[in-house]
C-alpha cells in the first residue's frame, strides 16, 4: 500500500513537474503539449530533460501539433535525444489522434451549418499538400448519404468534371450537394476559377432540380463558405 504522502512528495516533484505523476494525480487535461510529448519520449538527453527536449521540438513547429504530425522519422531524429523508436512513438500518437478526429466527424452526418461541413471535411483534406475536390451528397433531411472525392490535383489546382458530379447525384437520388476543396497555400480567398466553377455547377443543378447548398474552401485551421459570404 502506498504511503499517503507519496502524492505530495513525488521525490519533491520539480524535474518539470514529472509529467507521468502529474497525469496520475491531476488528470490528462492538466498537462501541456510538451509534457504529453515528454511522456511519449520518456527521456531527454544529457543536457535536457524530456520536457525541455519536447519544448524544443514544439518550438521548431511553432507549437503547432498539426505541423508536428507532418514531421517524418528523419526529421525527428535530427533532434539530439530522439532516436528512431521515439520518433515512431510521436508519429504514431499523432496519427491516432488524427484518426480519432476523423471518426468523430464521420458520426455527424447531418449538415446544419457551414461549420458542420468544415468539421467533417477538415480531417480529410485540411492538411493535404495538394488540392482535392470533394462532394457531399444530401437527402431531403440534409443528411449525408454519400461522400465522394471527385478529383485530386497539384499544389495550385484540380480539374472538376461537372457531368460526373451530377451523374453520381442522380444515381443515389441526392436532392442537394455541397462542394468543398482545400487550398494548400492556406489562403481562404476564392479564385476567379473557384467562383466561375461554382456558378457553372449551380446552373447545371437547377436544370436537374438538385440544389447546390454551399462551396467551402478548407485550410488547416479555417474555412471560407460561399453561402455565408453571399456568393451562392
């Protein structure tokens, strides 16, 4: 049986507040990002504690966990104290977090706002380094009945076949669609091509009695809604 004073002493704490013990005593929400990474890597190097090393790694990616998740094993092992096993542990943990977020998005099939579209699409395309164009096909209750990647392109653009877009809508009896594509550059401003394509798809939808509800430009941290900005 543990001594009752163990929790208060924990070897006088310090050493960056000993993240493992802190998690046990105060809960996971009490830990900083650096402390969570420190638990993953377990130890630092001769000059740095695990927490200090984790802080240095996070500083390298501007304290952005999404950017940390993009680092490769070769990127991470450049930090003194990070070997292949520790690098793999970091990558694995962040990938599990990404997949968890994706699963949470997939169980919210009803569209109630542009933000709900963003929450569904960001895990799919928000972090990509190339453009992808996706469609959400909806029934008359605004529930998603199908998601489809229509095209994938380069850094600056992707081609969209409007005929294929509506062919699928007719096949599954969708009554409405929502367009979305990502901008790897991070800019939220729609291009002239984006505006022109949206209008063409809207016009085609009218003849088939299929509503085009919105078009979202997705980036890593934000989105632009054509409907919210009166461009539909």
